[in-house]
């Protein structure tokens, strides 16, 4: 929970908040550029604060709407007892712009919602190796706690206070899915950062998923999936075991890469991702994270101690991986591989690495029997008290879940998902995003708003 203190706790949880479409050139209207006032941020601030998130990392480029939206976000954060800080995206900022970066920091450094750590203005980045740190600090006009996403072996780690490691998914060392001969584990990245930091604090990243499927709506191909499965659960277990000073969740609203944990209804424009985001809520992942966040901040490895209510969280892709959508998939139209050689048209790169499973996390105060019916596939297993994961074979059809104690069904922890698994292509495309549900189910359906659906008809 946030506080007015400049240095309000040793363990802090951040969440990356995108200010414009992931992977889309910055001259296209930004993903939150349609927000009209600070109140448009209130829902995000309140939901994040309830989950235990301390601050949003506001990822910004050099767009004309940036200052307007930063002003709204800082105002909303102050109104909702949250903190925020700027994360400069060096896809659009240049490393030669150290003074301009510092000047932007100075604009917001003294606002009430600005996160301060160890009495210093907290600042981060996405990449940025080679930026002139001396010029940045001079122009900032105040003492800053600089925690960029520098890379070991490339960035200067001697003049920073901490560093963010962006690798939250097993990958092959660049853009694209891992292969049998080339892969980089998340732990490998963690180790490289800890070595480079040499005792300085590390911002460990946590993310639930990665799937992106852009086609002709952009000038390049961005079309791959990383094996995620139980990544969200397993990574939280690693965080409790390693206990870094900072954690950053990737992300709140990057719908384009399918790792959003914020609501679909959060105000935003459509960057083309509506095709694979429509009717695919992820709110259950934030519900699942809540006791892990509390456990991490308390220095505990036992998240059941922080379990407010029992819950069952489940997720799955809505089609088996071998469903063929070539006849209707829009990425095949005008597809170009010029931007990245490991990208493909049609079926996303890395799809063959995935498993056809339904993933379940039980959050129980006492043991129970769990019955899962996935189409014609079914499995019954014992779940211990605490927070535990399981997976079952995916079956086409309805997805239902039942918690049984002493021979009786626990009604509020049992039910049928709102989304079936089918053998047809949703909206005609390959969709490797995840549908996330909970029991008890959310009272209302989380849906994209009209602005978030604007490109669907195209």
C-alpha cells in the first residue's frame, strides 16, 4: 500500500503501464491518448493499489500527447494514494538526448505522486544503454534514483542505482521463441544482472504470457509466441525465493503482446490487438498475484498467510495449437519479414513449442478435491491447502471446474467457463492469447470499450 513517505518501504512492486501501442510506430495515435481527464486513470490506480502494487512505471515516448497524459496520470495517482514514475522508452528517445530526458524528469519530479526511493526521484527506462547519464542528472535538477533497463555487457552499471531486467519469458536471446538449440532462461538473465549490479538492487520482472500477432497493420512482422503455461505461478515462486528489492510486473495494459493484467475495459485505443484481445480477460492473474505480492513485501515464502479469500484461477488458449487458420488469417495479407528474420506470416513463430493444456491455480485455506472437465477430457486430483498449480490435457468444448470437500461440491468455487475451447479460428485468425477466468466468477463481464474495438472491422 502506498504512503506519503519519500522512502516508504524496502520492497516495492511496480507495474509497467504502456502509453502507446506496443510495437506500433509512435506516430500512430497512442493507446491511452484518448483519455480525457485524470478520472480516466482512477480505475487503474484503485485496482492496482488494492492488489498491492506501489507504483506504475509510465512508459513514454516522444509523442505530442505525452505531457497531457502524464499530467492526468500523476494527478490520478495523487488522488488515489498511488505513486508513479517515468520509464523512458528508448525505441523513441535517443541515447544522445540525455539533457532532454533530464528536463522531462524535472517537469514531474516535485509532484506529489512521484515515486521517491531513498529520498531520490525514481526514474527507469526501456533499454537506453549508452545514454549520457551525467547530462541526464544535470538537467534533472534533483537527485535521482536511476534504475534503467541497461543490459549487462552493454550499459554502464557504475553510475546507476539499480537496473531492470526485462527478460520475463524464456526466449532465444532476441525477438522470437526459443528453439531446442538456442534458448535463454529467465534465471540466466537474472544471474547476468546480479553479476553486473555487483550488490546494487535488482528490479526483477514478472509476466504471465507473451503472444503477439501483428500483420499488415504495421510495416513489419511481429508475430510470435513464447512458451508461457504456468509461467505466472512459477515466476512468483522464484520471486519469493530470491526476494529482490524491487519487482516490476509486465504489464498492466500491453494488449498487443497479450501480457496485460489490467482490465479490458480500461480506456484505450485499438492498436490492432483487438483481434486477439476481444473477450479475453486477464483479471484473474491480478487476483492470483495479490497474496504473492503481500508475501513478497513481508519477506515471507508462504503466500497462504496472506490469502483473503479462496479462489480458483484457470487459463487456457481457446484453440488447440494445430488448428489451421491460413485461409482467413489477416497476417498473411501484405506480410513482410524485413523487420525480423525470425518472424513468420500466418501461424506465429514458436507455436509448435506450446502445449495443449488447461492451467489451474487453486488458492485454498483447507485441502479439497478438484475435478476439471475440458471438453471430453477430465481429471480429478487432490489440492493441498495453500496456492498450488496444476495442468490438465486440453479438450475441445466446455470447460468446467469443481471443488469438492467431504463429498460435497463447494458451489462458489465451482462452475463453467464463459469461453469454450473450439477447433475453429476465432475471428478468422491464429489466436495464442490466453483466456483467464476465476471461481467465484467476476460479477460482470470485462469487455473492450468502443475505442478499443475500433480496428476490429478492418
